[in-house]
C-alpha cells in the first residue's frame, strides 16, 4: 500500500472521491472535480490518498493552521473503502498525517469520530489518541 499526498485531481481521483465520500457521509454533497482541486490546492490542507495496487482505497484530510498559541493540526474526513477495511489502510493514512503534522511543527493533532464508528475509535486509541473531556459545539448556518 502506498500513501500519497494528492497533488493533481485526475479523473481517477474524482471517481474515487465520488465512490468514497458517500461511505463517509450520506448527507455530503458530491464534489465536483474543480471543488476537489480547490481543496487539494489550499495552503491549509493536505489531502492524502491510499493506493492498493492501482486503486485508491482511502483518503484523509489533514488541516494545519496557525493560531496565537501555536500550529494546530486536525485530521478530518477519513474514509476507507468498504472493500479495504480491516487491512491497515486507516492506520497507514493516520500515521502519515501524524508524521506530516509533527514535521510541520504541530505539537498536538486533534480529530473527532462518532461513537458509532467503533473500529475507527479503537484504531485512534491504539495509535495514542486520548479522548478529551471537552464539549464540541457546532453552529449550523441557516440557508440564505
């Protein structure tokens, strides 16, 4: 398995995201190739893809941004294709993101995971993530 930083959005990449994104969230709108390219090119994001042979079987987005207290790192939108789960893809993606974050100067890396994603939560705990005693708040803007 190879983990790569997404540098170019090809037809193959767009098709992989079209297949993977619904496995992550039923409510997520499909991404256009242009929108995906914008995300991949953004200075705050590093999009990682996992390849098994010639197929993209997973993806993860690492977000790095400076704030007054230091460089923040957050892992988002981790998804592994249902056909590749349990084969170490999520672990390889997460370890690559942790390496990039620490090499960039982040002292901590945060992520959130729904309690129902039991396998993912076990993985994160096994990799050293610790459940924080924190409130997570979300504001949802009303449609214009």
